[in-house]
């Protein structure tokens, strides 16, 4: 499932700024999965330019 997460980007950026990326990524994936209803293992996250910021299949 691909989902435009523009509304979540400020929250994600804040999480990444507060901690190391490796520690924040599981939290970000859970947040996006809960918000979109997508399975945690199948996500494509896009940045504000429309480019894929993260992809997990």
C-alpha cells in the first residue's frame, strides 16, 4: 500500500530529531501503520516532494 503521509511528516521529523534514526524507525512504522491501516511490513513512505523516503516490502 502506498500512502501520502504529508500530515504525519512533522511528527515523524520530530521523532527522528529527538533520537537516533534506528531507535525511531519502529515507532514511525507503528504510527504510520496505525494511521493508514497498512500492515507494518508493507509500507512505502513518501516525502513532501513525492519521492519515496522509505520502502519496506
